C-alpha cells in the first residue's frame, strides 16, 4: 500500500511541477517568474523526499536540506537584484 | 510494520501531495501576482510539512531510529517561506506589477513603494 | 558586567546551545568526536560574529511565547483550508485588498516575527514596512471589512507579541 501511495503522491507533485513550468513560461512579469522558480524548488524537495522514502534510504535528506538552503539564498539574491540592481551593496 | 501505522503514513503523504498540488494550481489559476503569492507560500509549506512528517514516521517505525533531518527541513522552510514571500512582494511593488482592477486600496501601493506612512484619511 | 558583550568568552549562550544541538542533529550522531567538534564550533562562531550583533529586545514571558507558537501552528493549518477553498472556488468573486496596519510594537525582531506570522496565516501576506517602522502594508486575498481584519490581527497576534517582548 505504501509504495502505491508514494507513486500516486509523486504523480501529484509532477503535475504541480508542470503547472509551475507553465507559469514560469507564461508569467507576465519578472516577479511571477521568481515565484514560479521558488515553488519549483520547494516541490522538487518533496519529490526527492518521496524518492528517498521509496528507496528506504535516509541519504537523500542531505540533498533536500542543501536544495532548501540554496533555493532560499538564490530567491533572496534575485529579489535583491530586482530591488536594487545589485546583489552585494 | 502494522497496517495502522501504514495508513497514518499514507494519510500524511496524501495530504502533503494534495496541498502541494493545490499551491501550484493556485499559482497557475489566480488572476494577479499578489493573489498568486498567497497560494505557494501557505499551501506548499504545509504540503511539504505533511510529506516530511510522513517520512519521519516511516523511518522511525521501519528502521527504529530517529531521523531528525526532516524536522530541520520543516523548521527551515517555516522560517524562510514568509521571508522570501515578503521579498517577492517588495520587488513586485517596486516593479509596479499591476493588481487586478477590483483590488481595494490600490492607491496605497504608491506610498508603500516609497516606504512612507499612508495618507491620514486612509487609516 | 562591565565587560563589553563582544569581549566575553561566551557572548551568546543561547545561540551557542542551538548551534551545538543543530550540529549534532545534522550529523545524526552522538559520537564523541562530533561532540568535541560541535562544542568547538559552538564556542568559536559566536566569538567571531559577536561584534556584528545588534541589541534585540529579550523574551520576557516564555510560557506565553510557547502558547503563541502553538496558536500560530494551529492557525497555519486553518489558514490552509481557507486558502484552499478560495483557490478552488470562483476567482471572479475574490476581493483582494491592500491594507496598512499601524504598528504598536517596536524593534526589528518583534516586527519581523509579526510580519512572518501574518504571511503564514489566513489569507494575508506582508508586503512592505514604512521607513519609520510605524506602518506595515499587507495584501489580503479576500476581505470585505478592512477594519475588522486590522482589528483581528492587532488583537490576535500583536497583543501577545507585545506582552512577550514587553515593549
């Protein structure tokens, strides 16, 4: 039952990834695209967690943690760039 | 692993997946940037929390050891999600992203962009 | 107590403890080597970053802080079902609003916590703080009564924060 559920949930997350990609392509303004990228990395964390669960290995959490941190920093950096035209003041 | 635990894990995973889907659905569907910002910051954070709690229970039961990385990831996401939402709203304000027509208090966007207090009658 | 904060051996005891615990959690171990390394990092990093620290108001009421955290977690859960309904429902009927909130609390840390709470709870996202730190601009997904929204946020989140930090 668990492996079936994992596959179903992975499908749900893949559908949401496609929706994010559509928004990334369509998004009329730059902030829309940043928002789509932000959601994209958070969803990919979910996908990696599910893969770790499927394989029964706790190793993948390290990469999930890394993606979470790098994703936040890159979102903050792009927003800063849009606000000031410069990342490091 | 008993069937009860498995059902609990499955419920957490399904709830997480549904909320993640909902966040992206809102991102695609809602009319303007500011309303779109609401869906991913809230729904996706809760969805990820559901997935993480489910996997924490699984590893706790199946391998008899406490994997605490999940807790750290959940905490990290809970702290960073509002911060990045705030920064994106700020950059949208400064880029004069359009709001939908029937938004109330649109004229306030100008004072907010200059970081001034609102005009006294607006309070 | 005349020694400046940056010259003491243990400038930030609470942060040192958090660093130590997070290091052990990250490595998921209690091996003696990691305990020594974690202790070294927990002592060395605060000494290096102490000069950068800004004075923050201290938490006065720990019990209330715990209750506030639990209340916010509960509100996040409720917020999600509310937002879910709005997202699935017809989008034409949405009434977004851009609302200023007058702030009674002061200091960077309490305002940050208030803004984060607003972003995570029912249908509101904080967008900008005025330069004099007296007004917080928020965007609401759906509201019919702005005054009620402001009053609710002030009563539910700002009042406990004011009590916690005593400012």
